[in-house]
């Protein structure tokens, strides 16, 4: 069920359509796939506050989801480690 709803959400995003529970249900119905009624709602509500393109382009989807949902992604990027050269005396 989760895979089917995930693929339906990706199809909607790829086609430039809104990822809503109704649209997910339409894609699943067209593919003749039955899932529990709560899956489209859960996915649509989870994805409406996230940028799907950013999730797809990130190197690690799990940490991107966590960073996006907590709003700390810009702060984490700003605090990237800097290489500092130390003067060494011989």
C-alpha cells in the first residue's frame, strides 16, 4: 500500500498536478490498485508541507524529510564546517 501511494504521489508531482488525497485515489483507481482508505490522506497531508522536488534532489531523503519538517535545513547549511588552516612552526 505504501509503495502504491508513493508512486501515485510521484506520478502526480511529475505531471505537475497537486498531490492531494483525491488525486492519489484517482491515480490508484486508474491503475486498479486498492489500498486502505487512510493511506492517500496520510501521504497527502504529509507531503503538502514539503517540497517534493527538494526531497528528490537531496542525497539522503530521510534526513531531508527530518530537516524540512523541523525547519532547520537552512540553519544546518549555514553552519557547515569550515576548513581552517593552522600555521605550523617547524
